[in-house]
């Protein structure tokens, strides 16, 4: 079905992203897998190409695009390449910048945004803790104001499963500043590499997404000046809730793009691979499976495109973002499982993209709010 989300300027932009993927990313897949991260020079190259600062105003080194469809083009093209790179670039360029652009002071914007746009300062966001991620309001990391008139804070605690956690130079940390106020007692802080007591833990050993850096973060008596507080005291929880819809629609875009790309590659495989004297795709069972897969993908794509268009006009509701996020994760998982099946034994071999994509996709039903949490939000909206 023809899509009508994008205009010529988005397609021109897409061509430049594709060229970057072909030239700078594809030849280095094995290196990224062995490093479990995107090499620094690729971050810098992405920054130079203008791919890391779509939401960052021009005066701070970004593109100041003011049109979410450009972020969506990036999410699609990273998703076509692989899910892990989509996650690392997505957290850095799509999820984190709005926190600083919307909540930061002029001085904070000048201090951090140019480095984020150029790729010199890799950023992460630390919400999830070892004790839990779904119940964000129950987080245990604390920030206590020092009683010496300096206004400084002392942060103690830890975060886990943090994308870009090992490499990050900056991390947005959600910490409890007032234990008596529940969600209203949570505040955001920018913690910077080199601050005493801040330790980037090991890169975690994951089931999939080998190319991405996912790590624990430790904070032991980290002294942070008040000028690193992002937004008002007690405003952290609402700030996260307000920005999660963008994270979720971005995830939905990349889920569908990722599954669609592997589906296309599977169609080629199903035409080439022969059994019983014919292409495996010609068996009615497989033909019907492929027909079901493309239908699921296109129907989901249409909903996601509507969400992107709504978000570009600042009209996307958190509930619609939640629907897009869980549904695309589900479709992605079903489609990729069938792609593996159609590849037979090769579908279980890591050298095949279908195998890696299937492993990589498993987490999309868990992160950025699990499918159960998305349904909880949708159910509440229905009055339950
Ligand atoms: C690769 C990876 C990258 C990640 N990147 C980041 C990141 O950059 N920053 C960050 O802050 N976090 C990140 N996360 C964390 C992720 O967002 C959490 O794992 C997720 O929110 C779930 O939290 P949890 O793992 O603590 O599971 P739990 O909250 O312990 O949940 C366990 C299970 O219980 C279910 N459950 C919980 N509450 C309910 C309920 N009310 N109703 C029904 N079921 C429920 C959940 O759906 C889940 O199935 C990442 C995770 C992974 C695996």
C-alpha cells in the first residue's frame, strides 16, 4: 500500500542516511558485535552528517528540524540495518535530547547539546534499577541535598540495562529527592563521566542485540552541583511520563522497519531456496504465511504512520503511542519467528540476518514499558 507520510525532503534525507549505512555501518557489523557497541568514530561521523541532532535547535549545533518525520526516517533506516544500532542512536538522538531542550537552562543547553549533536558526548538515560523498571515511581536511587549552602546533591544508587551505559559521557539519572512524596519526589540530574563515584559497569551479556552497549551504572556518593539538576525538584516523574510517548512511537517505527526489512529478505530467500523441485515459497502453506506476514506488517505500518503524523503535529496521545508500541512489538515477534521458520536450519545460524533479527527483537516486548504495562495504560483509559 502506498504510504503518504513522507514528502520529498524526507526521502532526500533518507537517501543520505542510506548512503551512510552502506558506507559506514554495513562494513563494520562484525567489529560492532565484537565491541558490543558503536565505535566512537562512527558516532562522530553520524554527528557530522547531522543525524544526531534533529530535535536540537540550530543555535546548539543541531538541525532544529521541528518535524518528527525526520526522526522517523532515521528510526526506519537504523531499523532496516539492525535493531541494536537503532536502539543506541535512538536513545542518544531521539529519546534524550528533548529532556535537555525542554527542561534545560540556557547554560545547560550550551554545555551539553552541541556535544550530543556532534557525537562527541554520548548520552544515556537511567530510569530502570536492579529492583525494577516497570514501577518507575518506586525507584530507589537517592539524591540528597548537601547541608553546606553549596546547593550540591549527593547521589547514591544504581541503574541497570542502560543503553549506551558503558560508553556514555552523560547520563540523565532519575533519583528520589523526597521520599515522602512518591512520584512527586523524583528529580532528574545530569551525571557526567569523570564525576567521583560514578562508575560505568560492565557491558551486559545479552541474548540478542550484540552490537549494542547495555550496561549497569553505579553511583556512590556522587557529588553533583545544582546546575546539573534538569528541570524542577520533584518534576522528574512527570518529565519522564511526558516524554515516553516519543520513545514509544520511535520504538514502534523501528520495530516495523526492522521486521519489514527481514521479511523482504525472506521473500528473496523463499524464491531462491528449493525443496521437492520448487521454491519453498510456492508451497501453499508458505505462500499463505508470507501473505499473512505482509498483511500484518502493512496494517501495523498504517497505524504507526498515523501516530508519526500525529506526533509531528504534537497531537499523539500517550495511549495511542502505547498501542503502537506493544502491537508492533507483537507483530515484529510473530513475523520474525516465521522468517526463521522459512529459513529452515539456516534460520538458526547466527550468520543469517533472520536468526539475529529474531533474537534481537525479543526485547522489544520488554523495554521502554513492557507489553503488559502498555496494556495496563490502555486498560486504564477504558475505565478499568
Ligand atoms: C536491552 C535493554 C535495554 C534497555 N535500555 C534501557 C535504558 O536505556 N534506560 C532504562 O532506564 N531502562 C532500559 N531498559 C530497561 C527496561 O525498560 C526494563 O527492563 C523494563 O521497563 C521492564 O522492567 P524490569 O526489567 O525491571 O521488569 P519488571 O518490572 O520486574 O517486570 C517483570 C515482568 O512483570 C511484568 N509486570 C510488571 N508490572 C506489571 C503489571 N502492573 N501488570 C502486569 N505485568 C506486570 C512485566 O511486564 C514483566 O513481564 C532496557 C532493557 C533492556 C533489556
